[in-house]
C-alpha cells in the first residue's frame, strides 16, 4: 500500500461508523461515475475539477454525466453507469424523490453510492458543508463590519432561495450570527432570488423600489449577492454605506467583486474543489468497506477583504486553489443546525 493511500484510509477510518464490512483485496477503484445535477454551473465545474485532480493522483478514472436539472436524465445517467459496472457512483441529487429508487437499485447491485450536497432517504453517506454554520459565521463577520463601518446598524436584504432547505439554513444562520453582534439587526426584505442572477436582480430591484433603507445585502450564493448588488447600483445608490456578503466562492466572480466593488467585503467560502476532493476520499472508503459518517462535512470559512488570497491564486481567467491552506481547515464534527431543525421550528 502506498503512503498516500494509507493516509487516506486511516483518515476515513476515523469517521463515525455506520457499517463495517470485510475489506476488499483491491484497494483503489478503477472507475467512478459522477452524475452531476448542473454541470454548467461554476460551483459544479470546480467540484468536478477537485474530483478529477485528486482521482488522477490515485490512478482513478472519473467519468461525468450531466443531468442538467432533469430528474429523468439523472436516473438514466446513473443507470448507465451501473450497467457499465462502475466501482463507485457519486450523485448530486436533482431532487430527493428521483434518487431514492436509484439508491435501492445500487444497493441491490452492490454499487457503493456517495451523495454530494444534499441528503436523500436511505443514503449511506453524503459529502456536504454545514449550511447553517456557513451563514452563521458570515453573519458574525457582517456584524463586526456593521459595528465598525455602518454605525452599529444592520438592516438586511436577504436574497434567498426558500425552495431548498440548505439555502434556507444559510439565511437563518446569517441572521442568527449577526444578532450575536448586533441584537437589533433587522430583516427588511426576505426575497426569493431563485439562486440565479437575473431573478435576484429582478426581485431585489422591486424590493429596493419599495424600501431602499437597507445597509446589508446577503446572498445565499454568489449569483444572489451579485444580483442584489447590481440592483443597488442600477438604482443609482452609493456603496459607501453598504455591505454585500456572498456565499459559495464558486468561481472567479466573487474574487472580481471583492477586488473591484467597495461594498463586497465578505464571502462565506465553501471551496467546491475541496468538496470534490472529499467525495473521492469517501468513494475510496466505501469501496474498501471502511466505516464512514452519514454526513462527511466539507469545510467552509468566512473571507474578509483580501482573505481570499490565502486560499486561491488567480492567473488571468483561471483560479488555482492552495491545497495546503484549504486542507488545513478543520470542519466541525457536527453541524449546529440541520434541515431537521427547520422542521421543528
């Protein structure tokens, strides 16, 4: 066994166990199939890059099929991979209902499955961030900024996405975090930006026309925060007393904004390359019947100002992750709040 593989297996063995089965003779899978829900999105392009870069070092081939937000395509892609006898299947669910029968079939055929991003009933393991925590710690930094630069006042426009529990958790976390610093912080607008820039621009413009008395824009992803900022600028408003907080760190857009826009000062970075990297580790563990956690947490951290330079380098239109810095981040052992907590509240 090579040193890299020994370290990987030792790391995955330390995760909370579900089921422990006898180890296989072969230690490295040859073929992994990944069905991504939306391959044209920058986030998933960088998830795939992280997967393939890490897999290449281990001698693993990763093939990708794009569901393009179509459940039928996701099912067909996964079934095709299973018919090809891939060693491990990785799926980013388009929705829960479409993946549940795939998990049953994969189990019947003995194909290990790693989910990325979203939980599904009957899953063995999922690699994902802690969404509430991500928003919470960005909210704390926003509160500190508001104290120092906005006169201790925090009037928030949340450009959210109520369709998904993950993004709702980010918004709740952000407000809870900011309240730890500024108890009187208010949520002026709670919007459905659809997670895309055009819709975020549209609803933000309408909200600002109704009531423009805000000083913080929070977006549940980079498209949302940038759409909100675009609406602010289109209304002819000054950025002097505005803070914009993005989420994701999906690609170059947030870096360009932090470099060029005076109000875009905080990013809740989610490191898609690292999430892809970790799914390969999870796939390796499952292939070797190693114990895994039901939720393998991928790290996040708020970036303030030039903090992004600790984790990324930019060369023209290409960004490169600084793996030593990102791998040094310690994810929480357990999320502060989950989708189950939303149902209770």
